[in-house]
C-alpha cells in the first residue's frame, strides 16, 4: 500500500540506501552489453586458423584479438565497479574538443591508408597538439617527429613489427 512516504514510493532516498540509482542501472546494463559482445567476439576468435602478416609476430591466430577483447572486458568491469557508488549526478556534457579530436582522427585516416603510416602519425600528433591549444609550433613539430621516430624504433627494431608499405616505410626499411 502506498502511503506517500519515501520508503513506499521507491524514491531516490530508497534507491540511494540500496545503492541503485537509475544511472547505476544504466551503467550496469552497458557493462552487461559490452561483456556479452566480448564473449561473442571471443568465441569467434576461437575459429581463427591463420594470422595476418602484420600481427604474426609469434602470436597464435587468436592471440592479438583475444588480448584486445580481454582489455575491453576488463575496462567494462572497471566501469561496473566504479558505478557501484551510485552517483545520481548527471555526467558533465561532452566538451566540443572531443568531437573535434574525433573528426581529426577520422580526417587522418586517408593519409594513414593511402600515403604512409608514419606521415599520418606525425601529422595527427602535430594537428592534435595544435587543436588542443599548443601554439609553440617549432616545439610541437619537434615533438611530433621525435614521437614518430621513437614509435618506429620501438615497433620496427625492438618488437619487429612490419608496417604497411608507404613513402617513409619503404624508405626506412
């Protein structure tokens, strides 16, 4: 029987006492959806028989995709763990810089695909730094080039990863 008290109406007081805010339930549904996707994707990886040359660096056919899937699942579990606090505060709105950064990453894809992987990394690093407010262009250029060189050294010589053909990749290898 509903007598109008907070305990009988399922109000926020009751939800907070039991740790179940509407946002918590949405978070947990999202976690469940991500974990279900990960389980399905993991099951698909069990059928892989060959490894693409780009990731055939001593991994079993399903090794790399399974590592990515397990990382996604772990991050989803972390979201579930963090949502247990039951905060009813609405999340802050997404800042415009997030959308601009996403558009920049999409804009770099044609360079990545049709020109060169390392040119794309250098341009993306430079453009992202400028987009985020860095105005010391010489320092930003030096940083972008050095980061690209370090990535090349680590992945190409230490980890022996083979990069797709491109202007710089063909020149450097």
